[in-house]
């Protein structure tokens, strides 16, 4: 039931897109969610500005999930997402934001979890 929208200010090649998708599938388990239900959106060439600037690569991860997870799990996932941005896209962690959104209502395949 998690959804990760990964936005990057730079282009994402098909090879890097596959790397990111695979890495996000592994990372989501850090908050106790299975990759089986993970949906991912990867957007590139986004007009992102950090501190009024966009001269360096920037990334934003928007993570939505059913219910919640412990804060320590969010911290681990935040670290992992920053590592993914750095290792795959060359985005320094100081130019990465991660937002978590929890919901009690999530539909799938015609029913509610």
C-alpha cells in the first residue's frame, strides 16, 4: 500500500529508472511494507528549487502509506532514500527532501484495506 513519488531536477535514463525502482522496492521494507504492493512514480527534469536555487541536482521523495510506521523506521528510510539519490543520481543529501504521509483509508482492487 505504499506509494513513492520520486522527483528529480535532472534527466533520468531508462537504466537509472530501473535502478531507482529496484532500490525503492528494497528500501520500502525498512518501514515494514512489502514491495509487492509498492507503486512508484519517477519524474525527471522537474523544476525544483532549494533555497531559491537550482544550480545543483535536487530530489524530492513523497512517501504515502497505509497507517503509520515507527519514527525510527522513517529515519532509516530517509537515510536510504538520500543514499539512493546520491548513489544513482548524484544528488547530495543536503538537496533532498523526504515527505511522509499516512492515511487510514486506502483502496485497492475494488476494496478498502
